[in-house]
């Protein structure tokens, strides 16, 4: 039964459209980035990301282009930085860089 639920969940997720950078312009939300390896986090400005990647770039896919400046890992998770969310593990002095 577990495998059946897993397949149904994957099929449902495949139908959903990921949030794109262009979707966030009306809300003014920046992008919260967190390194899955060391826990460092940072907020990247939406305007800079829009100029670099364009409005069609999906937010979860941004992690593919980021590197943690704390440990050098490329395993970076991204999500909108909604003002109502508590940024658990947020360290304002740590940051990530966009890879060339």
C-alpha cells in the first residue's frame, strides 16, 4: 500500500506548477537559501535573480546555480522568503554565491 500512495503522490506533484521568480514580483518576496550540508543560510534579492535568470526560472531549481560560501557545497535549497515564515537556522552573516 505504501508504494501505491507514493506513486499517487508523485503523479499529483508532477501536475503542479513550481513557483517562478516572476510569480514573486507582486509580493516582493526575496529568495531564502539554506545549505543542506552545513546549515548556513542567506537571502538573495529578487531583483538580482530576475536580472540574472529571468522571470521563468523556477524557485526550487535555483539551488542548482548556487554554492554555499560557508562550506563550498552546491547542495543549496531555495524557497521564497515570505515575511510570515520563521527562518529557522537563519544566519544573516552567512551567504551563498551564484556560480558562473
